[in-house]
């Protein structure tokens, strides 16, 4: 039986708000005080507190014996973590950038994920590998990837993708207490995001999605920072009378299929948003879950929005076009203002709009049934009409609602 879907607590006057980074720090500190077998190891985790300063203050409280600066060797760090976990410790292995999990694949995929099975249940690997994902930091192709789909493909690993400070703290505490290896992805652009986090003790179970916003017309399933993008999209849609439901999966393994399917059954339409590559990615897996589980309730094909299948550019103007940013998301949803609503539209209605190549490319990648990619008032500083000529491209929009 599936655990009940949890709701994120609302901010109250008596509550408090902390950042995503502070929530991670608190979770680690509380678990290290609770359990002396928990320790942290990684590059620049002690005095430096990581390049993102997320671990600042922990070495002063727990000492260099439990907050360990390692050499620059991701394979060695991960291997040490696996061995320590097998012999009774609960290591938290810090891999500075998610791109560098490629160097830990043998340790994570062939050792940590399989030891419990291959030992007949005699051994376990209660370790957490903390790392990052996310682009738009101008860090170029080797420091900007979102590779959580790689690890989600491997039986024996649990994969967590929190989207808020509340979720980050509760899920990380659960990860540290889990007797299985957990890969914990944090979007590096979210460390300053603030949100409500209670001071009292709490944990969040894996495999329980969170309905971040209830709706009736379309389901937007999102991961990590894309939840914030989805919530912004829902606000845009609400201006046109379209009610979007936003589902935060919180963990890709285990995946709460039931909540996703029930939402799609209710709304009849779904789009999956993830910052990883679309090709063979998280969006494909979740879209297939919806297509199979809600097939007879869908009014339109499930759509996917993920990163473009190219190395992440260093150039800001190029990088922002490769991943679903809030600005690009506006392109995808603001045209709902200019066409009939999802429920009130005329099937097969055509509309021609001229647009520059960058908008055409956005449309080609991110079109959603009944919703199309333009925020021309904002991006082009002018209002587009049916008779405008911009970039010499004639755009045929078919409203599929």
C-alpha cells in the first residue's frame, strides 16, 4: 500500500524560513549528533565547507575526524565510502559536481548497488552520495550536467531529487538512516532558495510524491528545480483560467507512480519537466508511466520538457536555451492567453504567427497540446499579431485542445 501523499507545510507567522543550503547543513548536523557512525568525506568539505559553503561550521563542531577533506579522487572517495558502510559506518560522500559521478560508477554501480544481493543479504551499504545537478550557472559543459537518470537506471540504488528546503532536510535525514545506498542530487542553483522548515524533528519517506499545487486541467510532473519552474508555469496558466496540478516526484527511485497516474486520470493531460537530457531520460520514464497507467483517461499525448541533447554551453545566451528555465517556460505557456483555453478551445483551430528562429526552436521542442511557446511581449519587446513578420518564419499553430 502506498504511503499517503504528503503536503509541504505552509509558512506561518510563528514558523521560520531557511535556505535550501541551510536545510542540508541542519540535516547533516542533526544526524551526526544523533548517530556517531555518520561522517562526511569529500573534496573541500572541512574548512572550505564545499565551494557552495553548504557545510560551513560542521568541521568546527565535529572535528576533522568526522568531516574529512579528501584528495582529489572521486573514485577513491566513493570506494572508501562503500568499504566504510560495509563495516558499520554511515558515510556521507560529497561529490562536488554531479558531472564527476562518472568517476564513481564502478564503486556505485558494481559495488554499492550489488553487495547486499551478492552477499545473500549478509552485507549492506548504508551510504549517501551527495552531489549536484543543474545548469545556468555558467559553468560550461563539464560542470553543468544533470545525470540523475544514469543512477536511476541501476537496481540497488535509491535516487532523491528534492525541490524545497523542507524536502531537502526531511529526505536527507531519511537517506542517512536508510540501510541502502542513496544518491542525493541537489540543484546547485537552489542553495539560496528559502522556504518553511520546522525546527521539530521530521523525516520524509522515499517514494511519496508531493502535490505542490492542486489543479484540474493539466498535470505537470517535475523534478528538483523544475518544480519551481512548473509552479511558475501554473501561475501563468491560471491567468488564462487553466488549472494546472504540479506534482513533485521527490525521488525517482522509488517512484510514486500511483500519485502521478491518479493526477493524469483526473486532468486528462500531462507534461513532464526535468533538467536532465530528454533522450532516454527521466521525462521518458515518467511519460511512459502516465501513458500506460492513464491511457484511457488522456485527452492528448503526454509531452516532455527536458534539456537539449547538446553539451551545456558556457555562453549565457546559449545555455539558457538548452534547459527549461523559467523564462523559456514562459514561452511555452503564455500563448495560452492568445488562444482558446484547454477546455473551451475549438478542435483543429489554426493560427498563424511569424516568429524568430529562437522562438520557433522553442516551439518545436516544447510544444504542449493547446499551449505554445511565446512570451513575445517580454522577449521581443513588442506584441505579435497574425500579420507580423519576424525573422521570416511563418508559424502554423494547431490548437489540439
